[in-house]
């Protein structure tokens, strides 16, 4: 593997585009009718994919594994780097893209991209929570490819809470998944190339 496979991310971005035009508003309207009843459960799910939690856990795991000289050190390092990059990417992209959130769509009928917005009501894409969980699942899939479907099923299930809580549209979550896969793959390839160069020099 010496390059990023863009087929799956491209396919997901295509689905996100279709969702943006055809599905987002209808799904959001349906979710608005029953989301309050399941809010405590959904809040619990979304708490499990809170970005700062992932940063803290990955850094703590990296430090502990490094001190113990665990073979999992590289995995935790890659997870931590990917999470840092994804958080930075999300923070900048939200402002630059300026996509209206479901709440302002439901209240004022505002929908779409407005660009260069500091107001959090226009920070729907990309989804920070979805980015955190999908970056993690993508990174884990590089190390444990056998369990890739399981990782993404769990990640997708948790990310759906962002839609049901009316924090994001369906297209936001799907599009964020695609971007997460690209970021995680880029980090993985970069770290693997550095490790390969180091081993080659030692030989």
C-alpha cells in the first residue's frame, strides 16, 4: 500500500451529495418529531464520540504504552496524530464552509452553505463528533483489517446520534466519514514511510 485509496471516500462523498439535495431536509423533519423522547440515550451515544475525550484517551494510552515499551505504541501514536489533525481540520473547515445546522433550518428554514461564518448555527459540516469516531475506526482498520466492518458499524451507529439529536444532517455525517478515511489513510502512509526509511537506514 503506497497510496491513498480514494474509491470509497469518493463513493461516500457522492452519497453525501445526493443526500444534501434529496434526503437531508426530509430526514431532519422526521427526526424532529421523535428525537426528544430518546434524547437521554442519544446524548449518551454522542458523549462516547466527544472529540476531546478521544484526544485525552489517545494521548494517555500513547504515554503509558511508550513507558511500558508496548508493541501498541505505534497504534496509539497514529491514533493521536490522526485525532489532532482531524480536530484542527474540523475547526477551520466549519468556519470556511459555513453550512447551516438543522436547528436553524427547522426554526427559520435556512439551509445550505454560506461560508466564512463564526456563528455555530452555521457549523454543520464537517461534524466534529463524527470526524473523531470515523478517524478512529479508519485508523484501527489499518492495523486490524479483519475487523474493519465491525469498526465502521459501531462508528456509524454512534455517529447517527448526531443526526437524531438534530446536530447535523445525514450528508454531514456521510461526508465527514469520507474525509476521516482520507486523513487517517494519509497519516498511516506517512508514518509507515518514515518507519520504513528508518528501518532501511538501520540495515
